[in-house]
C-alpha cells in the first residue's frame, strides 16, 4: 500500500516543481492548478503565498541539509579537512541544481516564514552541519570560521548562478581547499 502525500505536502512539491521549471514567483492559484485542486484549497494549509513559499524554503533547507550530511560523511572518510571541502562543493552543486529554490531560500521574507536563521542554527539544520565540521577543525575560532566558510560557499554559489564565476567544480574545489588550508593553519588566532 502506497501512501499519498497530504494536500499540504503536494502543494509544496508542486510549488518546487514550478520553481524548477522557471516560475520564480509561483502564485497560490498556479500551485493549486498544478496540484489539480481548487484555487481555494491551498488556503486550508497556508494563509498566503508567503507561508507556502516559506514551507517550500524549509523543504529546500531540509534537502540541502541532507546533501551536506552525505558530503560531510564522504569527505570525512578521507580527512576532516576534505569533509569541509566536500560540504562546500555540495552547497554549490545544490544551488546550481535548484537555482530558483536556492534564491527563494535566502529571500528575507521567505527565510523568516521558514524560521531559518544562522543565529538559531542547530545540529539538525544545514548551518549546523557546517558549524559542527568547522568546530572540529578550529574549535577556538569556530563561530567566526563558520561564518567565513558560509560566506565563501554562498558567495561562490551566488556568483556562479549570476554567471560572474564559471560553474567549474574544479575551480570551486581549489578555492575551497585553499580556504580550508588557511583556516586550519595554526596561528595566533587558532
């Protein structure tokens, strides 16, 4: 027996499909139409479009979290430093695979609706995966180093999406490896 997704989950999935298909601002009506339900059906689960897109962003962050966990485990099999590089590559690859979703996830109103903030990072979220790995590499400067690592990968992902950097995984790997080497270098702040 297969279970069917709830209407709420179905609406989120259809909104994600619309984003992936190029609709950067799907309306509740368009999502309802894609899901094959009445225009009023989404209002049973979402008071407005911002709430729906907040749920979509939360789903995007859950997907990103899963990819970072897998990347971290693959890299950690080699070395802790490589795990951080692999996380960065997974972050950039996620952005390139889901550009509209990625941009939506970091829209102020949507991130607020999704209850996402690095100030409230937990082990179970994407930022928490990054923070945990960075803490193993430089425990004395972990909060600052985590912020720097996130800024680097988010900047790289955004610049690649904006075609300001080539979407070259080897260039990203080299930049991330250079950053990690500097991050783990023992100096006065370490």
